[in-house]
C-alpha cells in the first residue's frame, strides 16, 4: 500500500501547477466541450447522407423489403436531425450555465438555505447532497421537452411508442425519487471516505465504488426495475425448454428466467442477463418473443451466454476499474486547488478550502476530452466481445457435441435481421460514426462474420 501511495504522490507532484497557476479553466472547458460537440455533429453530418440511399447493402437485399428499408431510412434521418439539435441544444445550456456561474450560484443557494435553518459551513456533506440535488433538478428541467418530443412525436411517428402521458410523468417522478434515495447515501459515504482517509483515499474509494456496483447488480432487478416494468416467469413451452436446456448444458447458473413487459413503453425488443457469478437471471422482452421464432430467440440467448462464457462482463468491469483508478489518481491535485474553483466564479472564501464534491464536479468537466477517448476505446473492446459472442453461438455444436446446434449461426443471423427490421435500425453506417458511437458491429459486419465463421467450421468438418 505504501508503494501505491508513493506512486500516487509522484503523480501529484507532476500536477502541482494546478494548485498555484491561475489557468482559465472555464475557457478551457468551454472550448473543449464545444470541440467535442462539434466533432459529434460532424459525425452526424457524415452519417446523414447515407439515409438517402435507396437500396440496402447487397448482403441484406434478400432479407429487407423495400418498404421496411425506406421506413428505416426515414426513421434514421429523423433521429439524426433530432440528435443534431439535441447535441447543440444541450451544449448551449451547459455553456450558459458555465458562463453565468451556475455552479457557484447553486452552492451558495444551498448554503444560504441551510444557514436559515441553523446549519453552517461545517455541514459540508449535507450541503453537498443538496447541491447535487439542485443541479440535477434544474439541469434536467430544460431537457424534459426533448424527452417529450422523442417519445410522443418521433417514436410515435414510427409506431414504437406505447407510453401514455400519465406513465411518462410517473416514470419521471419515480426516476427522481429513486435517484434521491440512492444518490444521498452514496454521496454521504463518498465524502465520508475522503474525510476519513485524507489524501490516501484512492484505494478505499475504489473499493467503495466497486462494492456499490455489486450491490446495484442485486438491488436494481429486485427492487428498482419492478417499479417500471413487470417481470414474470417465462411461460412453460418450447422457448423455455430450449433456454433451460442450453443453460444446463453450458452449466450457466440460471436461477430465474423472466419475460419483461417491454411493450408497455415501446415496441423495441431485446434480451439480457444479470446477476452475481453464482446466480444469474435471464430477461427476455415480450416484444422479442412476439417478433421472433423460438429457435431464433434461443440463438439470441446463445449469443448472450457467449458473453458469460468468455467472462466479458467481468473483463469490462476490470477495464472500468482501471478507468476509475485513473480518475481518482489524478483528482487529488484538483482537490486542493483554489485557482480551479476561482476560475468557475466561486468566491474566495469557498475556493480557499474547496468542497470535495465541487472540486470533483469541476474535475470531471476538465476531463471531457479524456472521457471521449475512453468512450471510443470502450466501444472498440465491446465490439470485439460481440464478435466473440457471435462466434460462440456458431461453435455451440462442437462445444456441446449437439447436432441440433449445427444451424445456430444461421438462426442468429435471421434473429439479428428480424431485430433490425422490427426496430428500424440503420443498415448503412459511416465507419467513423460507428467507431465513436456504436458498442456493437453493424448488421452487415455481423452477418458477414457469421458467414465466415460458418465457412471455417464447414472446412474443418
């Protein structure tokens, strides 16, 4: 542990200038955040002309009707326009808040409110929780119209929306209530660790964040998701028999098999698994069951079990921990940096002893360009894992010595096509846009890879 702290101390020595140099951090954040937004807009503009193509890729011509392709192109074009507007709109909001010292104002407002009730500056954790709540509520209000338009105009236009206005409002308030119930104790524990560990907080804070993530794996499906969707045991029948048999053969620790009423809000479909290493739950959207044959849903689940077989969730968790460690390792230099808070309009009295939550928020803004690169890297890793999971499904016949699995690759291909057609997913994708935004390979790429996997298998047999 001493070695770790000595190395972290060296990093802080390299970043010592942060606590003394009067850098215009506000201008830096404004410039970098606009650069990221404009780059994302450029990617959208690269992608947009592809929505004007009149025919699908050659690999998909036999699988997508002209009417479905035309509808998916229009849907993609409308979503691109909306995404372009949304990106610029949100960036303008962020810029206005930064320019007029919104964060300093919010901290001051909460502090004044506490003073009226007899609570002074020594109640920093309480003020920090109130500060975060105020930021979340006030920053989310201007984006509600975007959600309304997306749900009741864009999704409604293409037949996906099943959400009623009452359900939309209920979901909004449920989200706020759940956020409050989770964020308050998280911030309290987060700041208590800083108070207790001092500048040696990094390993302890990492352990806390990891523990919180593991707890959420258990809490979310059992207590939070049921507030929004109903999870029912998958009905007896061919599909349940197929999935349970596959899980048993792979020794997948299946505890529960659920059907979720995704159609309550949307016609989009999906399937996933969650849980701790020794107890897994599989969830299948009712829309997927309605839109696909049992053997195709089984193929989708075979792909998902491929993620489990190759430990992809664990590997992604490990990568995320490296990311978290990097953030925490750099943060101490900004935790004791009055010039940083002064650059964002905080008064000298507050900047002199920076509140931890404020310093961390501003530090996250400063890391904007790093986070953009991290996102690209994480997507690249995720796409590699998708290839592996697809290959796993194709190789099930050999892995399980089961002739019934011989056509699993073909079934998965049909299932992917069905999912894309029903979801009106874009089939023409710019490579740069995909690299930045997509955690999955494109449909055309996956179908070609499945054909290659099948071809290699055939040559070996």
